[in-house]
């Protein structure tokens, strides 16, 4: 387990608050593995295995701060989703970093998770060694990336300039706009507040197989088997995603008619089509259209031509 702190060591550095590495990086994997091999008889062996891995890959804040303590309007405060000091960019005073002059980073919560279980049974019957097994895996990622959940304020010189700040390097000042509390009004430099939703996606995998190793004689061994596999496709715990696009779906935009184009010879048409959200109406809850069963036959042969020469060959289908 480890937790590393990266930050500016020079407290006199005026850009220390703009250091994008001022955060705690937490990566503490939790791993569990259980394995049991059971000798049932002189000719039978059963192996059972279970594993679970939890790998957090988080960028977390190194200090707490309540942005509601700042003199924002109550409407703004009601929408804050993240307790941290907001990011502020004062253009021309950010040392050319292009992101922020002050304020905490935007943290991330990313947790990679997987769980698996499988069983294998081996049975010797005469010159045959039969093997049977099953496999289940659940793999996913649990994330919450709030972005600018406490706000991002962009100040430029346009609000303190006599002509909007264009065409002059001396007219207007971004720091003056910051002192006045007037963020930029340019559409390319909007002040924003992000509203986000956690996302927990996963997929289930199932597999089973049967195989026979047949020792035909002292020189020849043949093995053959079949593996069956199925994967559900991507799911989300609370169905917070789309699972397809329906070109015939109607919406509020369907009241709009696109005029006919005589030159192109296309008739007028209404606007149709839209996303299909998981679990809404008759929509499914998984992304993708995976096969019900994936068939994977395998066959192999080994033949001893001499004491020091063995010829091997095989064929298989893998997904």
C-alpha cells in the first residue's frame, strides 16, 4: 500500500497554488485469492478457486474546504457537488499554464474491480483423462469524476476593457475583472459549474468446457474438447447510460420539419431519432449485441516417431 504526496516545496513560489500535482494519489489494491485442491479418489481431483481484486486509482484532495462559505448566491450554493476551493483562472496571471491560477484540482474516484470463480474436475478412466470445468468473471469500473463540481471561474480583460479587449494588449486587465468579480463574457471562456453522476459499469463472463486426453497407445495421444462462452455486454448498476440509437424515435424536435430541397430532389421530412436509455420502456439494460453462445472446439495430436522426435499438431477456435 502506498500514498504519495506531490506538491510544490517552495512556499515562496507564486505559482504553487496552480501546481496541477497538488493532490494525494491513492493506489491501495485489495486482493483476495482462495484455492482448494481436493483429491476425491485415486483417479479424481477437484480444484476450486475464487479471486477478488479491488484497485482504486484515485486522485484525492489533500485538504477539505467548503465552497459554500464563500459569498456565492444561494442558487449557486445549492448546485455545488464538490467540497473544495473552486478553480480560478486569471488570464495573463497564470504563468502560461493554461488551466488555473488558483484553486484545488478536480479529484477523481476510479475503482477497478473484478471477481472470479472457477472449478475444474479431472477424472482418469482407463486410457482417458477427462476434464470438466466452469468459469465466471465479473469485471467493471466504479467511477465518479465530478469535474468542476465547485465551479470554474475564468477572468479575462474583456469586462474591464473599453472595446471588449480585442485589438489591444494594454486596454483592460484580467486581474481588475477578478477584483470586481466579473468573469469573462466571451462564449469561449465561460465560467461553469459541473453537475455529474457516478458511473458503475460491469460485464459478466461465463465459460464451461469438457476435454479428453486419450492415450491411444505408447506413441499416439489425441486430445479433443469443446469450450462454450458467453458475455452479457456492458451494464450499469443504475442504468445510467444509453444502449442504442433508434432512428424512428420521436421527441420534441419532431415538431420541426426540414424543408424540401428542390435542387437536391429531397422531400420535406420531420426530425426523428434519439438515444435509447437503459431500462426505459422496452429497452434492454446492456450495451452491445453479443452472441448467445460462442462455440470453441479444439483438437490436438502428439505422435512419437522416435525416442527423440515427437510430432505435434492442433486446431482450435478462440474468441
